[in-house]
C-alpha cells in the first residue's frame, strides 16, 4: 500500500503559543513517517520537542532549519520543501505548526492515498477567529488566509508561495469537506497573538513590510482585540468539536465570544 508522510517546520512555538505538540500528535496518529524541522528556535521549543517526540518512534526531529534562508515570506516555502524532501514516503500531508488534523478525516485521507492517483487534494481549513469556538465564514469574498489550501499530494509535489498550499496542479476539490484542519493561528493567548502578528508583518515582505496600526495599538495595551480587525458577523460556530489532539489546548484558551 502507498505510504503517507507528514511534515511541519517550526520556530519559537513557546514564544508564539503554537499548538505544536498537538499538531505533531495528529500527524503521528495518521502517518507512517513524520518529519519535524526546528528553525533555530531560541525560546525553549527545541528542548520541549526533544523530549516530546520520544513518544513517537516514527517521528524524526531535526534542528538544522535555517530561518535566515531568505529575507521575506519566500523562506516559508523553502523550509516546507526541506521537510517534504526529507520524507521517504509515497505521499505527504503538510501542516503548519498551529494546525491540527481532525481524526474524523483520517479514513478519507487514507482512502485517497490508497487510491494512489496523481492528484493534489484540497482540504477544508477552519480558520478559528475571535475565540476557539468560531471560525471565519467560508462564503466571504475576502479572507485573511485560505480555507481550502492544497495539503495532500504525492511526495514530489512542492509547497508554493508562502507555503499555505502545495502546487495547485492536478487540483482535486471534491473531498474538501471530508478533510478538516483546525487552524489556531488567531486564537493564541493574547500577548502572544500580538507578538506573532507584529513579528510576522514585520518580516513578511522584507524592507517593504509595515505593521497594521491597529495591531500596534494592541501592542501598547497587551490585549488582543480581534474584532477590531474583522467584524463579528464574519465568523460562525465551528461545525464539530475540536480534534481530540487539541481539545485540551482549546479549553485552556476558551473565552466568551459575545456573539
């Protein structure tokens, strides 16, 4: 049967409150092989993961990722592809360090892998926003990030752009709603959400980058105020409970939504 690998690269998961352990756990439960690349973390992430991955004999953890391989967002695809190229499997599924696969999606993922067709599959990504129980609506014309990225493909398929998606060639969107990824990037602890937004916007386009003034105002107070960035009407309740891997993480960050 065709084999499936999973990959994630990470930098400073503790500083930015990534659900990295939960991400790894979801991949480890699904995949035959998992490759994690640490990109010069200096906040204790390396030591944390060194200990954590010992529970998973099929997870490889490397610490030689070069975060300075490019000075703009191009580095993200470069690092994602370093991870993909390190796998020895027939297929791969790509996660970001603040994403978790829902276990209900495992049978469909395996079904598509076993069919072994040369297709790149889109998934449904729930971009949580406002609090951990709501996500950005799918029907909006403008969204801060995609809710149907390409994430499952044969191993030769590479990440593109800012590594939000794999190559769109041979794109198959027929199974989008059968594969759910929960994206926790906007529902971290308050100050960590602000720090991540400031730092990311500060380096995304290199010298041409600028940070949203609304986020700079939040930085002064230390309070993350998501509905200053997006109206509450643009979010909706999540369609099913959190993945079993991230339920405890979400519980620790749950807040009243006020919607």
